[in-house]
């Protein structure tokens, strides 16, 4: 069913009783041309582009829980592409360009809202780093501009630019094309598009083993719903990547950490943009439901607990209250954690592995949501052609052996 | 917040400590003889298990000593801690 004003009107005439499920719920077939392990945004996008752009339609997406129930449904939905290195800028900008047309492409409103992402500088070092980013981004044709504290407050009026705070604001970098999107809609939109093109989306199906033949190539997976055969397997499992790759005997340069977020009670529109402060670990925007969506830092230690320590969230709220004094009496509704897979250079790993037929897309760390369309797009091409997409090529697993790291850890000023 | 039993100082809150990654990653006696794959394994590859994990902590706001710790990464419960340089 195509969503349009006409469908809405005709459904309205029948009392909105005719809306069907947006994707099929098939039983797993014994064999597929490709299996994607992980039904989050990146996995579903991969399946969608495999079917839509490469004609690989006999595909299964295996999800151990429910669609978008992992980090896709747990993040703070920030989208931006103002990364320092050329390789990173290329992939994140590829994603932003896809975001811009995604609702039309999927015929599903992902509520992409380019309301501007402002990154605050609190120290001289921040100022130097952000100005360097602004120049690097401009060379790569990516919009990013430097704002004085006064200009920053003009863009975001609730901001406290007083000098009498612990971490005064010395300026900000603003990417106007950055913004947010609706996380659930991204997963559901890709699922709907993929399902309509023949992809089988199988929820509550946990992969428990990866089968290989005598030559070492993959032959399929063992799951909680039986054996499923395929010569191509793409692992897109975020925090659980090390566990899954271990089933094929591949060790990964990953550590999984809990990353927390929280939302406030809903209020009327008060916050016009996205503000990030890496130095004092706070990210904030307002959802269309009116909740303040606040992102905190990672815990100090690796964990799969999907919770995280309360002192981490409290630290972030200290920062929020200092930067935005008007939120001091807001009450928080919920907080939660997602498990993020962090690489040594804080750049993702996309591509082939030492095991023939096994592909991996992981290591997005604390900032994977923004890349969802781009990640799926280049990973689908990599799987379909059995050869890395040019944008994905620098992000190989091989780089940890060759030493060609893409060191955004130091460069992006991303809080890790 | 974890309560971590420092082998030297006793149980203390997590924010007195610094996490220092996987334990028992042995630095070879002659690293210059390693090939690229072995160096990648040493520097970057981590077991990152879902379950029992041997890890290092340092009591930076206490005795200053590194020590090892066995923790379950699903429940975050600490099984035990033991001095650096001793077997798990």
C-alpha cells in the first residue's frame, strides 16, 4: 500500500480499519542468497538496498528480538556529517545526502528534520579543534560554520553564555544541515520497503552458530528457529558483533560499552536545534512529542547490561542544567542504555572478513544512527559485488594489520 | 556505580578507579620480531566476551596500584579481584 493523500482519504472513509501490517511475517525458508544478522536500522537498510539497487531479493534479516529494539531504538537520533578525515566525511556525507531524500524514497515519513546541530567549545583546545574541523569540512564541500558565543545564543536562545559558569562557552561549530530523524520510523520504513521487495524479515530468531564448509567458507547459520543456509552472511549486530564473529572464529578489535540516554517529561516546543557538548558530555534536542532527548556518556567499563551507572546520567544532567538553566526544574521520565561497539580508532568496520562469504558492518561506536542509510547502502554494494564499495573501502578490518587507521578518536572530538 | 574490592584497600566506589581494559594481554619479550598480524592481535584484538571477563583496574584515587578483576559483563557482578601479575 502506497501512502498518499488519496490513501489517507479513502482509509478515512472506511474509519481507518483497512490499514494492514507494513511488512510480512514469513516462516524462515531453508536457504537464502544472503542473510543479514541483525534487524536494526543498519541491517534493514542493507537488506533494503540489496533488494532495491542490486536485485538481490532472496534475503533474510534475522533479528533476535524485535525490529529496531537495540541501539536503533535507544539512541538520541542526531544526524551530522562534519567529521574531520576525508574517509569519514565521505561516508557520513553520503548518509546525509540519503537522509535528505529518504522519506520520498521509502514512501515512509522518517521525519528527517535538518534543524541544525551545534557543537559547543568550552576550552581553547575545543576552539582550535572545531575551527580546524570547519576548514576541513569546507574543503570536503560539507557545510560547517564557526559561531561566536553571541551567535550561538541567537541560534539557540536557551543557551547560557555567561562567563560565570564552570565551563563557559567560547564558541560553537554549527552544521545547519544536521538534525534529527525519527528512529523507529527509520527501522520500520526500511523494513516495509525491504519486505515489499521480497526480503524476509524474521524476528525472535537468534543466531546461535555460523556454519562453515571444509574450505572455511560460510554455509549458513544455526538459529533458535533451525538451520538456515546461505553462502553470504552479513553481520550487523552492533554491541554483539564480537560474540557473533566469535562463532566463525574471527577475533574483532571491538569493546562493547553501555551508552546511556534519557528523556524528560514532554513540554511545549522550547528547544529549536540539537546542541552537543563533547567536553562536558551532554547532547540535547527536543522530540516532536515534546520530550527533551538527552544523551550521556559511556560507562568506564565494558558491559552488555544495557543499563549503565546512574552517576553517568547525573553527570550529564549537571552539564545540561549549567548550559540551560531553564531546565533545572524539568523532571526526567526514563533512562536506559544501549550497548555500543567501539573500535580503537573510533571509526566503523565495513567489509569482508578473513572468512569467505562472511561480511561485517560494525564499530559504529557511539554515533551509528546518523550513518544508517549510508552504512546500509555501501554495505549492500559490498555484499552484492563481493568487493568493497569505494566509500567503504578504507574501513576494512585489514586496516588494523596494515596500520591505516582512520583516527577519529582524537580528531572528531566525539565523547568516547 | 560498582563497588570494587581493591585487593589492597578493600571495597571502594567505582569513581575512585580507572578501567584499564582486558587483563592478561601479555607483551612479548621481543616485540620487534612480531609480524603485522601478531602486532594487530596484541594491540587491537580483544575478546570482549558476553559473560565472565578478566580485566584490569587501577585505583587512581587510592593506593595507585593496578590489579585484576573477574566480572560478569551481563550482570556487572564482580566475582573477585586479585593482584596484578598473578594468575586468574
